[in-house]
């Protein structure tokens, strides 16, 4: 299947869930904790008043949260329904002067005007759905101020929880789905999201030309991935302890190579 056909199927799948993605389906307690990890890293490095680019904004939860904290956000997404939901959220929360939502795929960053930005962020694996990550890296480099940061949470190749869960269920094919070197079809509400998983080094290699690595850590290494939120709800005390371990140990070498997602901070070279 061509890259354009994959992008089309992925866009349709996200269109189909936009109306209810803010609820347990796409924003349960584990997802919310992952969002907090990205926002904390971003706001630690960029002060309120800065101009931000949200790459793959979804329904605009992050964009609205950051706008409410004093940032100005341009938010892009390939899904028209997700963009519509972002615009509605900004209007509902009185943030239309600080949030601009545009229907634009990440693969088309070279068509985006309005830069430069002080920081770019991409949450919850949006960059896993792009056919050419090197082109995205070039686009981000051209849109950022010198010394600006890129903060991304990316779905990793090695998720111990996922391996254990699907092996225990006897589904070896599903357990190993992340380990390939190409995009694979992942089901979403009877649609398909074409997804390529990365090791942190693989991801970083696409950005080395214009960016320096500043920090990275695992998200969801000890704690379960979002689709196992039932574990968290049944065993909240154990789940909180696992989250604590993620926070304490997730940035260590070797450990930061695994997890449902990894969080990476890159800084554009001056």
C-alpha cells in the first residue's frame, strides 16, 4: 500500500473516533498521566508567552491546557474531525485568541507558515504515523527558532507489558507487532492506523542533522499501557507504585530504551 493510501486510512480512523476520543477511549487515567509527562518537560524548558506548535493535536487537550497557562499554540492535525473538536474546545474555554487549529498533516510541515516557533511538541505517538520521519525532522528544524526545543512522546518498540500480556493470551503475532522495521496496520474503531514503532536511537537518528539530544525517558515501563487501564482501576495502590518507579527509574540508561512510549527532548542547534 502506498504512503498516501496509508495516510488516508489513518486519517479516516481518527475522524471516526473524534467525537468520543476525550473520554475513556482516548483519554483515560493512564493517558492523562502520559500527557502530564510531556507538558511538564515542555513547560520546564519554555516560559509562558512562548509560541508553540502542536504536531498531531488530536482533540486539542494539550493545546488548550497550554494556552490556559499563557502559551500561544498553533495546532495541526490531518483529521478534519479532530481539528473541528480542537476549535470547539478552544471556543468553549475562551481560548480562541491563543489556539489556532489547522487541518494539516504532519507530513506537510513544509506547507505551514507562521513560524518561527519557540517549541514544537507531539504527544502520544502522532509521529509514529508519519511515513517519512526525516522529512518531519527537516520541517521541524525550519520552523523552530535557534535553540528551540522539540518534545515528543513516541510509541517504542519494546513494551514489556505488551509482550507479557499477549504472550500470556497465546497471541504471539500481536505480542511481536512492534518489532518490525515498517509501518503496520493497527485497528482503531474498525478503521486502520498505520503505525511504525521506534527504538529511541532509531527515532533520534532522523533528527541528528539539526537537533541535539537533551533528555529522554520511558513512559509506561513499569506501569501498564493505556489499553490495560482495567489493571490500574482494580489495583490502584500497586499501579501508583509502578508509576512512582517510572518516575524514579525511567530516565536511566537501558531502562529508557523500553516502555509503551518514550519521551524525548531535542534542542535545535544554533
